[in-house]
């Protein structure tokens, strides 16, 4: 059995010229544009473009940490962001 080992293990998966999270954002706004129309056709291009620009300014993984900070996701094995006291 043959296995394919990627040349760069630290690189994320890419679809066309976008990384997977960027592509997911474009597709999300595309679905919204198909369902609701109007302003979402413009947002389909503007919001991902703003995300691409901000993603280049911050270190890798900033979106996941931002979502943790506002309380939308939790890291496995870590306390909730809003907990004041934590005992190990």
C-alpha cells in the first residue's frame, strides 16, 4: 500500500488559492446571497476580503482564539474564558 506524504506538513489545505477557512467563509456568504439576495451579493466579496487582510496581520490561529475570547467555542482541557477562578 502506498501513502502520499505532503511536502509541507505545516501548510493548511487549499482550495484554488484560498485556505479552507477562507473558502468556507466565501461559500457561507454565497449561500446567504442565494437565499436572501440583495446586500449579501456584495458582502460575499467584501467580508472575505476583510478577513483575508486581517488574517495576514495576526498570527496563525487568531480566529480560533478570538472565538474563544468572545465565548463561542471552548478549548478542550481549558477552562471557560469567563471563569474568574480556576483550580488545577
